[in-house]
C-alpha cells in the first residue's frame, strides 16, 4: 500500500484525476494506491470472477467484476472482485453497462497481498457492509484462510478444506469449499 503524501482533496477532485496502475483508492480524504497484484492474487481473482459469472450471468442474476471502482459513502474503492445484482448494474442511455458505479457492491471480495494492510482492507469491507453490501470476504492466500463478513454479525473464519464458503442469497447456487478455492493455486 502506497500512501501519497499530498494535501487532502475532495472525493470530486479525486475522481477527476487520471487512473493509476495499480488502482488508487480514496479513503478519508487520502489517496492510497493498492499494491500490484501478484500470482496467487491474480489466479484467485480470475477464477472467482469466472465461477461467479458462470452461475449468475446466464440467468441475469448478478455479474462479478474484477478491479471495479465503486464510489459510495464518501469513498472510492476498488475491490478485487465486486458482485452486483443484475438490476443494480448501472446502464448508459444505450442500455450498455455504465462506466461509473456510484454505489456499493452486493458482495465485495478482497484478496490480501503480502505487503497489504489487513486492517485497511477490513475497513473497506466494513465500509461496504455499512452501506448495503450483503457479504464481504477477505481471502488470505498465505494463510489458506477466508474471513467472511456477514452484515450485522460476527465474522466467520474458515480454515479447513471442507469448509463451505458462505455466499450471498443472490448467488446461492454457487457451492465452493475452501479446498476448491485454494485448489486453484495448484498447477
């Protein structure tokens, strides 16, 4: 995580800045650049987006997006995977997917990078839950564990291969164990 030591700016000013690679987030008046995704992170992210969309897209229930900027509640963050209910996906005047997602995701998934602050990522998940998100995941590839954050409940830590990962009602047909999730890392 790279903090840019600059004067505090408004959310509106931040949104006018050019995008960075990796993405920068606007949190409490500060610009914080996310770390560059590495191998485990990228693999898990790609497989999760594919698995979720395989279940949810054909029936137009939901859509999973990798690295999508979500601006709401005074913050602009970029979850590793943001899942939106189909009817909540912004559309433009032509009926295409909109570019600006000025709302919370229905499900937010973060994959911890080695140099990333667990606290900062957890704060982003909690911010989403406080604004309407129905579930948050914090995946730790190094620990082979997942913290699931249901709204208004204590987090659930999953660490056994046979543990079934909780999913939002939105995608209840997605059945994934911790072993399957981390099995995607094996070559």
